[in-house]
């Protein structure tokens, strides 16, 4: 990201645009979050898993008889997770079993990522020819964006060919910022019909785009299918933070990105973000296009306010 401040800015912006148009993913380095801070967070996350989550996961595996599975398991994932909400109101004080230092570091990390997410949204605006602040405003709703973190561990799995760490899906929300294990791999994205590894890179933040950005950009940028492959050895850490629209934000293609003559045939719907999330909850591991179709059929009920960016 430091290249955005010099003569390589245009080339770097072009790289970001290519990633958004053709991959849906990119890895950021030199993002200004200190390496020591990230190392400390990784240490705390791994210690917390060992102390508070590992035994619970083993009990779950035993209760579902997953170790001895004979056929592919399609209704659950080989992962151990907890969720923290930061915005509109934090619930971190309610999460049990977190040491004070870990709680404090998660909060600090969320503030750094919120700032980074908003910087990235403005870079996307610049590449899309939208006015600065458009995407942030589009996400805003009446109470600001929704922002939360999913902390996951993917323990060693004896039969990775039968169960995924996380089944293939696109992300429902806006922009996702992932701090992943720098040693144990597993994340893959679908590109031209092939599953491609998103390699661990120390101190990087992996960015991917959710369904809402596909709708707002009228399909210029796409949310991309991704999954986590379970591994036979190594415990993979994943700290994914989701900068999403507010629950009552109305999402629709930016008028500047809708060509006038295709307006009638526009494939992307207008909807309230919360309604999309209710639908997604039951259909996460299915294709996104039918979700867009359902939202389109409900469109008549959506009141549209223009997005003011002043």
C-alpha cells in the first residue's frame, strides 16, 4: 500500500482494479498495521484456542462421530469459531473466556481494520469513477455500518477428503479483511473453474469482496466463491473481519455504473441489507444468483433514498 503514495500509484491502483474485476481477492502488505501487533494477536488467538476451544471442538467431533465418517459430510464444517460484533455496538464485553489482554487487542485491531476498510472503499470508488465516500455512504444506513469479526481455528483433520474446513460460499456482506495463519494454508478461491490457493503470507491482510459490492458496482466487481480445505496437520488460524452495510441500508447499483439503455434489463436488485442477510442465513452454501432473483421479486416494497455524499 505504500506505493499508493508515490509515482507507482497508478500502477498499484490498476492492480487493485484488476484484482476486484477478475479475482475478487487480493493480499495487502505495508498496510500500516504494525507487525509486532499482529504477532501478538496471533499468539493470543492461538493460546485462547488451546485453553478454551480445543477441548470443546474435540467433544463436538466425538458427539457427531466425524472421525469415523465413511462418506462426504455436507452439513457441517471442520472449524472452531466465535464471533465478536464491533459496530453499531460492541458486544466484546459479553464474550466469555477472553483474557483482558486478548479483549483489548481485538478491540484495537478492529479500530485499525475499520480505518483500513474505509480507505479501501475510497480506493474502490476512485477506480470505479464514483465520488469519494460513495461506498461508505451506501453502507451507512441510519446507524452506520455493521462490523464484526469471526475468529476461527481449523484443527488437523484425519479425513480432509470427506469434510471441508469451510464449505464453498461467497460472502454476503461488503468488504472482508482477513488475517490468516502464516504457516498453515487451506483457503482457496474459484477462478475460471479451478480452485486456487490463497497462500499464507506473513503479516498480510487478505481482502475479498462480498455480494453487496457486486450489487452496488452493478457486476463490475464480483464476489467470488471460496472455501477452506481441512489439513491433516497444523492448526490454521483465521481472523476474518466483515465491514458490511448497516441493517437498514438500502443496497442497489450505483446509478453512475448503470448504463441508461440497460436500466430496464438490470439484473441486480434493490433491497434492504437485513432482508438479504435473512435469506443468506439459510442459503449460504448455495449459488448467489438465486438470492439476487428472490430480492428482485421483493423489490416493489423497497423505499429508495438517494445517497448523499456531500
